[in-house]
C-alpha cells in the first residue's frame, strides 16, 4: 500500500505522547494507519548530535518523522538523516504554537513566511529520498485564513510538496497557551474542505477536533484525502484504532484490546531487559479500556504500580484481570 493510501487515517504527532512505545502499541491496533513521531528539531539532530531521537521499531512502518526548524540547510541535513534511518515520510511542522517553538522561529509562526517554508521544503526534497510533507494551521493571529491559506498552499506546493495536513484552527501566537490553541480558536472545517475542492491535485488531510471514526468517515466521504486524529486516538485508542483497518481501509480485523495487551508482553520484556521501566510503556496503555467495566481498576493498577522498581509484565497481567473478570461475571 502506497504511503498516500495509509494517510487516509493518520495519528497526529503529539509532543510527549507519540514516542516509539506509543507507536508500537498503536501499530498493534492498526496495520494501516500512518503513524507520526513527536516533533524533533533539526538543530537537535544537526548541531546537538541527538541522532538517538530518530530511533524507532521496524514494526512501526509506515511511520513518518516530524521535523521542526526554519533553516533550509539544517532541515535538509535532518531530512537526509531521517531517510537514512528508514522513515517513510518526513513532515515539516508549521503548526505548533508554543513559545519555545516561536523563539526558534519555527512551527505556526512560519505561516507568516510561506516563501521561507517553500525554501525549507525544497532543500529537504533535494536531500531526502522519501516524501516531504507539511502540517500547518489555517493561519495565525489576525491573518484572514481565506486569504492566507490558499497563498500558503500555492507557494509551498510550487516547489513540489503535494501532501498537506491542515489543522482547521488558527493559532494565536500571543495570548493563548499551546493547550488553549488546541481548543479555543474555532474550527473552520468548511475552509479546509474548500481547499480540497480548489486544489484537487493536492493530497489534503483534515485535522482538529475529530473524535471518532464516524467523523473521520464523514470527511472522507466529503472528498478529503485523509483524516488526522490526535488526542482522541491517544486517550481512547480502542475506539479509534481497533476500527480503523475495517472501516477506513476495508480490511478485516478480529483482534481485541485484550489481544493487544497480551501482544505487548514480549515488547515489554525486551524493554525491561534493556534497562527501561514499565511505566514508560504502560502510560500509553491507560485508555485501552476506556468506557468499559473494569477500566478504572485497570488504570489505577498501572498508575500506582508500573513506576515501582522491579515492576514487570505481571503488573499488566494483574491489571488485565480486572477487565477480563468482569466479562466472565457478565
């Protein structure tokens, strides 16, 4: 399956959340969804010798690296590293509104500099053997999205970028926190849908506030090429990812959340044998049974015990018993 087809449903890059343990878990739940890393800055890779940040499990494919930066030369070097490591895609972050990102002149602030973004992705494409894509907002601050977004897409696509993921909210660079920027600015889905109609040759995914598979199917039926889901896929992964292969990709699947937990045991054992801690993995598993009987005790057991010295797979097995025992009782 080509990478564009996997992008029919993708899991958004989320700082502190979509690390390699999270992605491994998500891949067990869906064979086809496109997974994204947390944002990694190009300066960290090029100047900070932080190549370890590129580590991922081969089982994660298809997987994309998201880069942050605004220097074309550095981004080109970082993109080349990503291709060498085996990533299927390199994505440039033009959407993050945090103060730290702004101070480095990258993220959503670059919506104000489409020509610089074009220079960046052109340099990346020259050095990178895999597809280069962009994730952006519809605009920032007092910009008029109906004016700025078409200009941004035209400018950046002119250098050969054909795939965009658009968060359907503005970012307010002053006055709102990063968390507020994910909720407070109103969603303008109609504008993103219009961009797909205006630029049918571009592959456009819609992002922002999409909380379930029904809504994802709605946007695909409205003509969008892809849907990117963030927090809902993290907090209630079974509701999203266990339905993805069947409903979005037309592939049969029979595995359950319980199956996924048991399939994680060998991965957990390997991680612990390498000196890792159980809670580095289980923190991503807390929402697996959200809304189901026994879910509260599942979360409580992992939250209270997975951080302890010597905690291993037995903790997860005991937590799972709270869920399976309820099923037996019913």
